[in-house]
C-alpha cells in the first residue's frame, strides 16, 4: 500500500478509554468521527484500510476533522511528506503530537496552548514559520518541545521558563533573533537544551543556566553568542556534553569547569578564547572529546593532560559515547590545533591510552616529537603540521600499527625517514613535507599498500625513486617536488590506476616522459614535473588524459612541437610549458580547450601567427606567449576575450601592425605587456576602458602619435612604460590623475613640452624622460622656456627652415643611400638576436622598502642567508612581507670608506639606466647614513663561479653552456651597442654572472662600469680595475679599458665553462703559459681527447651513463671548430656584435682573421644543430 499518511493511534487504549468513559454509544460516536475525518482527505481511496470492520489503530491521516477525535491522546504522523498547515483545532485530550519530517508550513497555531494535557510537542524538520507562541507556557505538563529545523523567527519567548516539567528543548536550526532567555533557568527539570545553528542569535550565555542541576547536555554551538564562558556552568554537576563551538566567546576558560566530574564532551572550538589551557580540566577524568581548536590559547600544554585516559565509560548506568567523525569509530579525541601553544609536546600524552585522534597542528610547539607518543597504540590520526618541531622522526612511531594519517609537515625535522615506518601498514596519508629531511625514500615503502596520499615536498631528499613504490597501488596523490631526486622517471610513475595528482617538480629527473602515462588515462587530474632535466617531445598520448586539469612541464629541456592532441584534454584549465625548447607553430586545435584558464608558453622557440581559434577559449584568464618568435598581428579574437583577468603578455616577439582597438574588451585584465615587438600606429585610446589595468608596457615598438589623454582614466594603474617608440607631442596633464602610479617611463621618444607633475611619482629620475629632446622641466636639467623665449625661438626656426629645406634636399639622396646599405646589413642579423634582447620579467616591479623592512626580511642580516661576499659588500637572501624573494646587496660602510660610497653610487647610476633580461634587475635601493643597499632580483641558482668551481655536482650540459654563453653575449651587445650611452663592464667574470631558476644568465656587479662618451670605444683609468686572469693584457698594463677588453673577459669566461678550470689554475702557471695560449696549443690535439669540454669529468655526463657516452661520441669536427673559434676569439677579440651565433656571421665585413672566427662560430652552431 502506498505510504502517504499514517496516523498512529493507541487503538486498544483509546477503545477501552471510550468504553470506560462513555460506554458503547460514545465509542460509536468516535468511530463516526474517524470516518468523517477520512472522508475529508484529498485522497481517501488511499486509505481503503479504514473500514468499520477494521481496528482504527491501522488508520491514519490528517484533516481539520481531527478535532472531532475528542478521546485521542497520541498522534504520530511523522515521515509522511504531509503538506498544508497544522489544524487550528486539535483534539482536546491530546498528550503527544509528533509531526516530524513532513512538509507542513504556516505558523504554529496558538490553539496549542489550549491543550492542558500536552506532554510532547515534536514538530521538527518541517517548513513552519512565524514565531514561537508565548502561550505555550500554558501547557504546564509539557516535557518535550522540539521545533528544530524549521524557519521560525522572532525571539525565544521568555515565558518558556514557566514550564516546570520541561526536560528537553530543541530549537536548533531556525531563524530566531535576540538573545537566550535567562528565564529558562527556571525549568529546573531540564535535561537537554539544544539551541544551535542560529547565526542571528547573539548576546551572552546567561550565567543563570548554572542553576540547572539536572542538565546533562548543553549545546549552544554555531550561533553568534559573545561574552565570556560563565564560571557558573561549573555548578551543573551532571553535565556530560558542553558544546559551545563556533561562536564569538572570548576571555579565558574558567578553571572551575574542572569541577564537572562526569563531563565527557568539551567542545569550544572556533571561538576567541584566550589565555592558558586550565590544568584543572585534567580533573574531568571521564573526558572522551576535548576540542579547543581555532582559538587564541597560549602557553604550554599542561602536563596534567596525561591523567585523562579518554575512555568512554558508563556513568550511573547511562552510557554516553560521542560520535567523533563521520565514517570513523568513536574514540578518544583531543584537538588543540590552530592556537598559539608553545613549549614542548608533553610526554605525558603517552598516558592517554585510549586516544584515537590527536591534533596539535598549527601551533608554536618546539622541541622533538616525544618517544612516548608511540604508547598510544589506538591512535588513528596524528597531526603535527606547522609547528617548530626539530630533531629526527622517532623510529618508535612505527609501533602505532593502527595509524591511518600521519602529518608532520612544515616543521624543522631532520634526519632520514625511518625504514620502520613500513610497519604502519594501515597508513593512508603520510605528509612529511617542508622539513629538512635527507637521504632516500626507504626501499621498503612498498609495504604501505594502503597509502593514498604521499607528500614529501620541500625537503633535501635525494636518490632515485625506489622500485617498491610501485606496490602502493592505492596512491591518489604523490607529491615529491622541491627535493633532489634524480635519475630517469621510472616507468611505474604513470601506472598507478588511482593516481590523480602527481607533482615531481624542482628535482633532477632526466630522460623522456614514460609511455606508462597512457595506461591510466582516466585518473590523472594534475601532472606537474616542472624544472627538471626532461628531454624529448611531449608524447601525443597525453591527449588521452581525459580528466586532466593541470599540465605543468615548464623549465625542462623538452623539444619538438606542442602536440595538437592536447586539445582532447577538454577539462584542462592550466597548460604551462614555458622555458623549454618547443618550436613550430601554436596548434590551432588548442582553441578547443573550452575550460583553459592559464596558458604559459613563454621562453620557447615557437613561431608563426597566433591562431584565431585561441579566442574560443572563453575561460582564459592568463596568457603569456612572450620570448618566442611569433609574427603577424594580434588576433582580434584574443583581445575580445573578456575573461582575461590576469595578464596578456606577448613581449619579445616579432608582432607587427596596429594594436587592435578591441582591446577595450579586456575590462578585467591587470597586466598587458606588448613590449619588444614591431607594433606600429597610434596607442589606442580604448586602453582607457581596461579599468582594472595595473601594468601596461608598450616599450620598444614603433608606435607613433601622441600619448592618449584617456590613459589618465586608469585609476588602478601602477606601472606605465611607453619608452623606445616614436611618440610625439606632450605628456598629457591628465596622467597626473592616476593616483597609484609608481613606475612611469617615456624615454627614447620624440616628446616635447613640460613634464607634468605626477604626485605619486615624486621620486622619478631623469632616466624616465631621457632622449626626448623637446622635454623640459624637473627632473630634467633643462628648464622650460618662458613665453617670450618661445616666440623668439619660433622666429629663428622659420628663418632656418628655408636653409634646412635646401640642405635636406641634397642630403636626402646621401641619407637614402646610406640607409639602404644599413638596412640591408641590419636585416641580415636582426632576426635571431632580437628575441634574445629581453627585459627582466620583474621590470614592472617597483618596490618601496625601508631599512627596517630589510632588517626583518633578512632576519637581521643573518649569516645563514648570506649568498656571497666581496671586498666592499655582502649579498643576503631576503623574503619580503608579501612573500617575494629578493637579494639584498649590503655595502660595508666600515671597510672601504669613500671607495664604498663610490661603488654604491656607481652601481646606482649604472643599473638605474640599464634594463635587459640578461642584466640583474634592481628592484629598489635603501640609502641612509647607516645603510647603503641595493634590492636585486633573486637568482636561485647562484653564480656561474659557484656552479663551475664549488659545486660537487656540476650541472651544466652542452645546451646550457651554449645558452649561458649566448646570454652573456647578448648582455654585452646591449651594454656596448644598444644603450643610449655605451657601457664597459670592466670586470666580467663567472662570479658576476648569476643564474635564475631556468639557468638564464644575468650579468651583475657594475661597480667598476664606465659610460663611454659618444663616438668612443675605450677610456684610460687612473687605477687598476678588474680581476686577475680575466682582465685583458692592455687593461692590466696600461689601465686602458675598451669593449674589446670586455670581449677578452667574455672569452675567458666561456673557456672556464668548457674546461671547468680557473684562469689562475696551477696547470697554466706550471707550464708558463696563460689559459688562452693553452687552449690554442690544445686545439689541434682535440681529437686525441676523444671527449667534449672537460673530457672525462662530470661536466657533461648529465647524471647518466648514456649522456656521458653521448658526449664522448661528439664529432671531432664540432670540437675542432669550437676550439679554433675560441682561440681566435681570445686572440683577436671581435666586437660582440659578431658574437650573436644565430646570425650569418660570415657576411659581416671584418678583417680576414676575424672573418674566419665568424665563419667558424657559424659552422660550429650549424654542426651542433645537425648533430643534435
């Protein structure tokens, strides 16, 4: 029978009651009333069982006719999906009314107050609304009031305190307002009070509740209660459950709560309670659950905690075991997480023998993990994350054979992972990340067959991945990033059937991506193997990873084209392949990635047009295609992607044409970088509609026209770089309306007129406006002319115009011929070098930092953060308050006197005018009487000198050697030929070449640098500059410094990279020759060496025998070309415009010997590419 409505009637009792009280006639009358009640139902046919010849205890429904059942005592219509309202008239003798879990709505009828015999009113889990009638206080026999999980509003009636027999009140999950009525303290028989999950209920906990001597359960959680925890509650001596979590309670926990002898649950988490944890709580020896998490407790965890066994026990014959966690068995529970507890973990915790859950994470606990924890043989979960624990991982924890989750990440633990942990066979989650652990992963880790989450990130672990790891077949997350693991990626890494998240980034893995990834195509959600030494292409079967959301392979040596099959990963939202060697066009099929949000392809060798289909990726937020060889124009479909909210970066490519006016659609974007391209035309005024824009760089293009006044509407703009274009006219005054602008550069244009005052740019230097002949006013030295001066200048200009016209007509013929020759020469070797002349990616970062902030960021210039030191300065690693890692070059004012001041001013002057991707970027300066410091971009791989001569594991291979050499060469090209004023470095050596995370070289230390006067290539110094072994002979003997002197140093640096020997090596002094001469002598015998650079040493082995054998099989033709080229390079020192190995050097008109050098370098590169 379909269960629509059921009335539960105590039929026999009712029948007997009818017979006793009214005789046969009244019974017949009641029967007639029930039949009338049935006939009033909307679907009486569903109650066919209501027949006169059947017992009316099997009938059931609800109707206004219910009031006719005058002898009805007990009515239960729960779980029937009843609708409508509760009838306003009810049977007058009703004692129990239960309407739980229906769909009843409307207000509670006030007629309920006319039921003098009502003992239980249970209306929970309905849709009732309105207020709780104060007249309910007339039901003097009421014992149970349950209106939970409705939508009742208004205040809780104080009149409920007039119910002397009330022992259970459930008002939770409603919308009551106001405060808790103190009058409830008058309900002296109250056993259980649950008034929870009412965010609109505030005020304090009435201290009067301490009068409730019979109260066993008090649950007032998830409200908006405030004030202190009343000490008077300690008078409720029968209290077993005190749950007040998720409120706004403050102050200290009263120690008198320790007087509650039978308390089993104390849950105070997520409040603002402070002070120490009362040691008297240990008197609550029957405690099973204690949760003080997410508060402001401080001080030490009291040793007395060990007197609580956390054993569930019967009290007075009444068992009470709280259910700790869904899906987990009940057990002892101690949660102290997210406080400020300090000191050591008490050893006495080992006495809490029945503890199953111990949470100590996110505190300031110190010392080692006590061995006594291993006595908790019922422990299921142990969390110690984010403390300051030190020492080794206790091997005794292997005794916790029931342990399922062990988290000790983000501490300072050291030593190795104990092999005994393989005994924890029930372990499902192991997180030891962000510590100082060393050694290898234990070979027996495969015994942890139940492991689902293995996280060992940010340690110092090394070695290869143990083969037994393949036995952990239940793995869902494997995070081993930021360690020193090496070797080939094992085939089993892609064979875990349930593995969804894999992160092996920032290690030293090599080889190709294994084919085993195609075996678990449905499981992978995230794959990150960035910053390793992987080679080869991305296999096309990666397109079969149907659930993949993130693919991060950046910072490797991957090659080939980007597979179009990746378009099948329809759930992909992040694709990061930057800093590899991918080539070819961007697949148009990527436009099918409808969920793609981040596309990072910078620093590759991609070419061709950006496909229009990329505009189909309607979720794109962040696009970086910079530092490639893309050509053509920017697709309109890309700049109409209104979803772009982070950045659009296409710098350092070969884009042409005008910037589309449709750029206005990018109203959410924060960063646009179109610098170092060939864009032409005017700057679109529609940029003003990109209202969220914070950084805009259009530098180094061929843009013309005036600066649009509309840019002044960009109220969030922090950085604006329009330098190195062909802009004319004046700088608009309206730019002064941009309130937050911190960086502004319009240098190298054709701007005129006065420089407007921009309040937020008071510290701008003249470099931001240089090479604009018509600009005047501060910070430039040239003042703006008065009005009369301007009129006189106009007359002079008119009088000279005729002469200029005559001269121009004759001279234009000569100029055109010269330009034709110059462009023919420039076109031949501008293409390859162009994309390498890059600005630093931090060029938009403009930092303002104080001496005090530097002190904090370097931990007081602690020696542990020392990166390097010199005669006049030291360099420290610093972490700023926003998390940015920088390097701080601190000049030692006590060691050098005026020399230190000179070197500091020199570096400030030089680096303030230089901006290039292969020069170290200066982010800020700090200068006062006590400190002179430069804040520089941090280079995680340190100096080239450290890697060449100090590292135990030489990491450079052929690719990196060639790339670093080219990077240094590009820096010298910029310094010597592309700066507005040529610069000689004067001290180029490996210690002044720094390497970033991708091993891109950055030239640093310009304390000896010199700006050359126009049309000069050298100068004579008054004192010796440079470093012995690297400085050219004429510099050492005559103090005469030139571009060719820099080139000599450059050649010696390259030879150091090849030989892994310093120029002052004993080998050369014993032979009585210098390094360049030695190399010239050795070159003819190179075939006898049978190896590449540094034959036989670790320089080119790449961590594997196969790589070593490959280097031994390098064609001797390549090696001979290389050696001859370097020897000629040292001997004759070509200008560095001839060092750009990607150009056709043989076409440069130079003297015969230098022509041979160019030819050899060119042949070397071509041979190298063919051999690869």
